[in-house]
């Protein structure tokens, strides 16, 4: 029994040994297989790493090539841009030089045009003002009704021609920024009233009623350019009279005081044909004329100049109009109050200023014979000696021969102008170097009071002038 069990045990032991050997063999095979798998995995890993390195290197090469191409392209573009920039700068400099040359040429041409316009205006004004002077002398004589009417027609035509010349010259001066305003004391009520009185004849001829009302201090003295205020009023009233067939024209003026000084407001109301709304937008443009103005004389500059005059003095102008009802032109201009109101009427001329001119000697210097003849005719009744000269050199010859009391001279003259004549007179021996010299000029350039008086002239009379104005200036000059 023990033997059987021992035999069974041995058999089991043999089986276990056999199984152990099998397990060892199986373990060896598994180890070999695992080692093979590990080797394959390592090989695969190495292959993947090599492929990844190859891909990375290839990507790097491709990126490097792309960046190199982009760099070369960018460099090429920069070079092209630099070349274009250099070409542009060269052309820009050339264009700037050309533009500067063209600008200088345009300025030169504009100045030449202005000089030509000034010269033409001087050449036209001289005979025109002489004509107006002769008309004034004729009006002082006895004339028949028909002769008086013809004289009025000639005076109206000359006024229209002079107004057109003034408007054209003022517009040209505004373009060149050469326009200046004077600052002189004036009474606004007196200025407006004098314009109304001068325009009343034209209104009466058309059977129109011209009304005027002034609100505020009628005795107020303001500082400003009264001459330009007259121009504004004349232009606006002329248009109102021209385009009003029947009814009335009303001028309402009001002088108000603001914190920064007095302000003159003027409304000109007519019962004319009116202006349509679409035409009102361009009414103050240069050379613009409404449909209602067709067939009527005019340059289209009047309202444009009014607008410039008002705005350059810090004011504003506007229009309200209804067709077939009428128009209202309104403007205001701020002025400065004259603090020396009490000193404005000192040194009044005597009641008979001609008594101061009795026996004096007058020398008139002008390159226009008509002006000299007009002055000679005007002074014939003054009981004075009258000499004339065509330019400054001829005037000096007269001064060397005759004892002259006062000199009346134009500014623009050949050989020696008015300024040179004044300087030459100042170099003469005493007492001739103190000789009063009065400017009689038709050019607005010479009409600038401050410019002329600072040169040393004793006074100024603008053409066209009346006898009383010339007498007043001579008396003031003789009084010193």
C-alpha cells in the first residue's frame, strides 16, 4: 500500500517535473517572444523617430525655403518701394518747384492784372471825373428844362459808369486781399440821410415814395468807414429803385448798444417784383444776376461787394423776399464809439471861406488836361491866380518862377508822381518847403486817407468832388 502511494507520488513527481520542464520551456518561449516583441517595438520606435526626424527636417527645410523666398520677395518689394519712393520724391520736388514757379507766375500775372486795372481805372476815372466836374459847372448856370433833363441823363450815365468801375476795382482788390477800411468819426444818421437825399431824385423819377426812419441816438458819433457805408446803401437802394415799379421803399435804421460797442442795423424794404427762393441762395455771389435783371444794366458785383464790405467789418447781411410782393435787405455793422464827441465840431470853417482864398496863387498838377481845365474854370470866380502843370517836373519849374500859395496834385503822373513832387518841395529853400500840398485823386489806392496823410500831404480830395469840398480842404491846409 505504501509502495503504491509512493509509486503514485513518484509518478506525480515525474509529471510535475515534466510540467516544470514544459513550463520552463514555455517560459523560455514566452521570454523569447517578449524579447522579440520588445525588439520589434524598439525597432518600430526607432523607425518612427527616424521618420519624425526626417519629417521635421523636411518641414524645417521647407519652412526655411519659404522664409527665404518670402525674405527675398520682401526685400525685392522694399527695393521696389524705395525706388518708387525716390522717383516719387524726385517728381514731387519737381512738381513743387513747378507749382512754386506757377504760383509765382500766377501772383505776377495777378499783380500785373491789378496794376493794369489800376492804371486803366486811373485813365478812365480822370476823364470821367472831369466830365462830372464840367457837369457840375454846367448845372450852376442857367439851363432850360430840356437842357437840364439832358444834363441829368449825362450825369446818370457817368454815375453808372463810375459805379461799374468802382465795383470792378473793389472786387479785384478783394481777390488780392488788398482791401482796407478807414477808421474816421462820422454820424450814422447824417450819412444815411445824405444817401437818401441823393437817391431821392431817382426814386421820384419813377414816382416811388422813399421813406426813412432812424431809431436811437441821432447825435451819436461812431468810428468806422463811412465811405463804405455809403457804398453799401447806394448799391442796395439802387437795386431797390431799379426793381420796384410802383409803391414805396422804406429805410429803417436803428443804432443799438451792445456790451462790445454800438451796432448799426439797417433794413431796406421795397414793394418790387421780389426774388424767388432758389435765386436768393446765389444772390450775393460774384457776377450773379437774377432773371428779373435780364435786360438791365449791371455787372452782378453790387450785392457781392455789399456782402464783402459788411462781413469784412464784422457784420452780416441777409435778404427776405416774396415774389410779386417785395424784398427786404437787412444788414448790421458793429462800430466803435467815438469818445471825443465834443471835439468833432471844433475848428469850423467861417461862413464865407472864399474870403480866405482871395488873392492866393494855386498850382494844379495833373497829367489830364480835362482835369486842369475843370479846376481852372472852377477857380475863375475865386479871385485867385491859377497855374497848371502836367507832372511834378513842370510843377517845380513853376515853383521856381512863381510865388505859389497852395499846390493841388494828382498822385499817378509820368516822369514825377505826387509823392516825388512832395519830397522835392520839402527840399526847396524856406518858406517854399512848408508849402501845403493837397492830393486830388480818383484812384481808391490814393484815397486811403492814412496812407496819404502820413506821407506829409496837407489834405486830400477824392474825385469826383464838389466846389465846397475843395474849398474846405484848401482852407484847412492854409490854416495848417
